[in-house]
């Protein structure tokens, strides 16, 4: 175990805390816990690169932590009415597709290396910013025009679609290289 992996694990443990805070209507507290969780996402990657502590376990844990945090936040905010349901469904569907493709690859004895695409990193960043923006607006009781929220939601949706398409194309290329046993 190293510090970057411990930060990633701490992010996983923060997921139910943020969800619980959203469900009970404590948006300001949820905002701050989410900010801490997002900061661990930035810190673990930076420290793993800086201290040369990248591990295969860390790559899987980081992907798991990102999926758990974002899926949980988007589902919770969607159910609480903080974000449009269609956006929560899109974000969750993308992640289910990615996880399903990885599992299917393993089942077919064609495991994929975990390597996030650039568009996926941008997508994750925008999803985090949007969720923080929504939680912050709810927590600080800031009333912003619906045009701002709509523009950010559309940006998240577009990047989610582009990222899903890029992963699907990458997965299909990977799977096409497979030769069935004779």
C-alpha cells in the first residue's frame, strides 16, 4: 500500500457519506465532502506520478473510486431533483457500458489494460465541476439562471457521449484483434 492508493481508498469511503448528506438535504456539507473527495482524485494521480508509485492496483482502484463517486453523486442528485434525470441516466449508462465491456473482455479471456483516454479525463473533470457547481449552488442557496445549469448539463452530456463512443471504439478494436481458439 502506498499514499496514492490510500487516498484513492479514502475517496471510496467518502462516497456513502456524500450520498447520505445529499439524501438528508445537507447540501452544503455534501458540497464540502465532495470537494475533499475530488481533491483526493487530483492528489492521488499527481503523487503516483511524482513519486513513481503507479501500480496496477492503483489504476483499478482509481477507476473504481471515480465510477463510484460520480455514479453515486449523479444518481443521488438526479433523484433529489438537483440535476435533470436524463443527465444522471446518461452518466450512469456510460459507466455501466464501460464496466460491462471490461467484464465481458475478461470473461472472453481478452482482458483490457486500464488506461483512461484523454476525452475521458476531460469528461471526468467536467462531471466533477458540474456536480460541485450544483452542490455548491444548493448548499450556498445561490440561485443561478437556468441557462447556466443547462449549458453545463449539455457540456457534461456531450462529453459523456463522446467519451462513451471513444471507449466503445477502443473496446471494439481491442476485441476485433481476438482470434478464437482452434
